[in-house]
C-alpha cells in the first residue's frame, strides 16, 4: 500500500554530485566561521554561573581540554549527520525522518531547529549591540535606550538582508572569517608576555576540564546536527572527515585557545580578577575601539544565517503561514530576548542547546549504526524510539532543572551535554532492538 509523503519530504531533491566541492571550499570554512564568532570565546572565557576555565586550568591544560572537546564534537555530534548528508544529498529535516518519522519530523528536528535559531539570533543581536556600544565607549548597562535602538536596527535590517540577499552574505562571509581570526591573533600577541607569570587563581583541573567540555559541546550541538546540511555538499567520506577535523577540531583549538591564552596573558601582566575577554581586547590600546566594531561587523554573517535557517524551518514545516509573517514573528521574539537581557546568559543557553540537540545527534548516530552506516529512509508516522530517546536525553542534559534531584546526582551528570548524547544513543539503540520503530517507507514506492 502506497504511503503519501508529506510536502517537505516530497519536495526534497538530492544535491547532485556536480554541485559538490572539496572540503576546503565548503565544510571547513563554514564550520570555522561558527567558532570564530566572538560569542563562542566570550562565553568560553567568562561563563555565567560557572568558573572560568582560565581560573582553574594552566594554559597547557586549557589547550588539552579544547583538543578533547573538538574531537568529541567531530566524532559524536558531526560525523554521522555529515555522512548521512553526503550519502543521500538531502538536508537534515529529511534525513531526520528516519530517526523521528515523517510526522514526527515536523517537530524534531524541523521546528526545534528553527526555534533554537531564534535563540542564536538573540545572542548575536545582544553581543553585537554590546560591542557597538563599547566601541563608542558607552556602557550598555546604563544606555538602555540607545541599546534598544541599535538592537532594533541590527535585528530587523539583517533579518531583511537574510531573506533577500543571503547569497551575497555567504560570499562576504568567506572574507569575514579572516577578520576575527586576525584580531584574535593581534590580541594574543599583545598579551602573550604575561603568560609566563600567570597561575590559575583557583586550580581545579577536573572541574575546569569538564567546564570546557560543557561550553564547547553545548555551543556546537545544533551545528553538529546540521552536519547533514554541510555533508550534502561533500563529494565523499574524505571530504566529510577532513572538513570536520579542520573546521571543527582544529578551529575549536585555535578560536578557543588563542582568546583563553589572551585572557591568561592579560591577567598575568596586569593582575585583576576579571576573566572577560573584552578586557584583553581593550589592552590593545587605540586599536581596541576599532576591534569592537570589527567583531560586531563579523557577527553580520552569523546573524543572517540564524535568521535564514529559522525562516527556512518555519516555511518548510508550516507552509500555510506566509514566510514573511513567520520570519517577522521569530525576529521579534529574538529581539525581545536580546533587549531584556535573557540572551546575555550565554552558557545557560549553550547548555539548553546541548540538552536539546545532544540526544538528537545521539539518536541519529544510533540509527546510522543500526542501518549499517547508511540512511535507512523515512519512517511512517512518529518514530517513538526517537522521541523517547530525545525526552530522556534532554532530562539528562538539564539535571539541575529537575525538581527534587539530589545535588550529588546532578554533580555526577557533568558534563550533562555529553551525557545527553550518550543517553539518546543508548535509549534509541535499545528501543530499536525492541522493535519500537515504525516501518521504513521506500521513497521510490511512496505516493507523490
């Protein structure tokens, strides 16, 4: 009996081999740009509600923790989605129908990806507005009216650009990647002499190591699942592997390591107790003000890409709502999150992202293994193995939000963003073996 495919699956056409390219022209620079975004190393250097890794780890251990975090991001979160995208030539919201079902795919990863992109949009708007004000030597905390005005212009103008001119943004992004890289190199060079004199104020190697894993993996989780979207532009397994190792593992080491070493060098040379990366920026002198503006300019591409991905998600999954209406509503939500200060809690947001997409990546990886390291195809209805794996994985990812959970158990769950992946993988694998997955629909036999 033929099964009717939903519109978002039926409309998907595999990316042909002629449209694909080598890893150094697509996957590697695209992923590197994610980590070169200043929001990553701002949250890494001075996380809200968590001790700075710089305060707990020596510079050498900081780099070691980043190497481990980068390899985990590559191997666990990115590789399976990347391979699925390469093998099928199809995007995440189609590939995900194997893990969550064709009906279940509407919500996960479809709408969930769009919703979390609004959070990233809010973070980009907040960080960029703060940097513009600091470049003007204004305090964002006291000049609230100016903050709101700049944030509104940033949010709505770039949302329009994302919808109407994303192709031009993509071209500019290839150049903009070099701007933050050059700046973090300059800032590191200005502060390197203080590294020899720096000693962690609160040495705690284990907690510092876990803190690095929490922040880096949480930041990367949605981008890991989006490996399917990157993978569909890859020609073969080698492109998937080299693009990930370079754009993810190496980029994490460089884009995370240089700013953290800069903070350590700044403190070793000047003293103080603030681990905010903006202090290291200011230490460059007259060039510091220009750098704040340049960091904000380099955030144009991440802001536009977040908007574009969210708009695509809503338009694909909710086609009856005009694209302009859903995009405007989403941008407004992101703007409100930015101006109310909710988006300032970077690490809190990273943890939510990790808890949301960690089990998705885990379940997708388990599905990839069960299918013989390939895509099994879309499944009928809702794949409850995927949904149950996600629910339990999410709970593992946010133990501090579960009422009545003993503090000792919460502490054992660190880094929760990593264990959420493990829970998603194990639960999906076990439920699939128990026969909880619905049957696969062969695309060639399905009713169009």
